[in-house]
């Protein structure tokens, strides 16, 4: 099963957790310092709340969570064939998880297509990094070909 991911910047993480727990009748799947995520079955949604980054109430990033690295690779190949700029990140640490992912440049907003490989103890490998790459270069990439620890 795949599901859309919506990552929001929030000011009061506890209040947001309380609200979204009630709205979707689902408790958070993961809560860490300045971070929470919900794995919502209906509607299929991965809701991510990030405190301390960006203006509260704004979009942090969007994506699609898929079940396997093969699905990430297929999405990367499909979008590259469509002429989209893609950046592959293998076994990268982001949002308290180790992930294989591809960032696909949209006209205005990059989208990540990712699978979670394992839990991680940190939000990012180093302080100050963000999940969204500054720019996605147009180049041929292969999932599994180039390790990248930057998220």
C-alpha cells in the first residue's frame, strides 16, 4: 500500500498531536523531540508534524510512502523517462528513519517517494540539514547506486 505524505511545520507540537489524534481517530505512530508522525489508514495518509522548522502552519514537504526500494526505483525510472529531474538518496537518515528515496522536481514543489528501512535515533545526520534538497539536478540516477547520507 502506498500513501501520500504531508509534512507540516507546527508551533505547538503537543496541541497538534492532540488535534490530529482526534481528527483522524488515530494516535501518532512515532513521537520524538520536535517531531511526530501518524500512519493513518483512512484516508491513506502519512501525516508528519515538525516543530522548530519553518513558519508554523506552513507546508514542510510532500511525498509518497511506498512499501519497497523496488517501488522507489520504479518511480524514479518512470519520472526520469517523463523528463523529470530526480535525486536518489540511498539509506539516508531523515525524520527519525533510515530511508531509500528519490526526490522528483515538480514545477514548484519537489516530491519525495520513499520507503522506510529502519528506525533512526536522530532527525538528520547533522544539525541544520533539512529533508528537502535545495535543488534537484536533472541527471540519470539509479536507486541503490550512490549512497547519500544527506536528507
